């Protein structure tokens, strides 16, 4: 699952920075994710980008990508999200 892989990327980056996260942390995250959000639920970043407004892209996905690069960790999910949304983010910040 794409979301689970993205969470694994964050755990790897966190652990490289000194966190102590493991499979139980991933399971907790997945339980929260799978707990049943309403179908109309959207993330604030999604709403901001869709409305052409600045978002938290750099502080969320961008931070994962930057920390991963410094640690030498591959984060293809976050890198793809960041790269694909960066043009919208830049346009919103003009």
C-alpha cells in the first residue's frame, strides 16, 4: 500500500535522526489511517493546493525529502509527492 510505504519512509528518516521507531509504531499509524475517515475527508495541504493557496508541502513532504537526502536514504514516495506538487506550491507563492 502506498500510504504504508510512505510511512515506512518517514520511520526510516526518523530513525536515522535518532528516533526509535519500529513495526509497532507503523502498526499504530496504519490503524489510525485505516480507522475510517469519512469519504469527504481531505488534508489541509490538499485543500490549499487545490485552491491555489500556499501549503505545508515544504514542511511535510519536503522535510522528509531533505532529511532523507542528508542521511543517504531513498524516499521515492515522498520525493514523487514533493516533485509533483512543487509547481502548484510555487505558483501559489508568487
